[in-house]
């Protein structure tokens, strides 16, 4: 699988996890107190793993955009 295809899978999952974290963070009783532990705390672990995958897939872009641009501007 190429990087573009993986990003098409990872990015929507990341969006859903971000929305879940925000929703359960601001409204802990949204899903009920029993499921809060699952929907917020344990999903944060999954969110972290997907975020690392997203950053790894975009590392070349970040390197080219941020680090090379700063070194070229220096006198």
C-alpha cells in the first residue's frame, strides 16, 4: 500500500478520534458515566497511536516544509 492510500485511511480515523476526545472531554456525561472511561481515557491511547502513524506518514513533508525552509533563510 502506498503512502497516499494509508493517509486516506488514517486521516478520517484521526478526525473521528479527535472529535471523540473533544466531545467526551467537554461533556463527560455525553455517553454516560459507565462508558466515559472507555470512550475518553482508553480511546486516547488509540488516538496517540494513530497520531504517531499520521506524523510518520507525513514526516517527509514536515521535514521539507519546516526544517529545510529555515536553513535556506539563514545567512
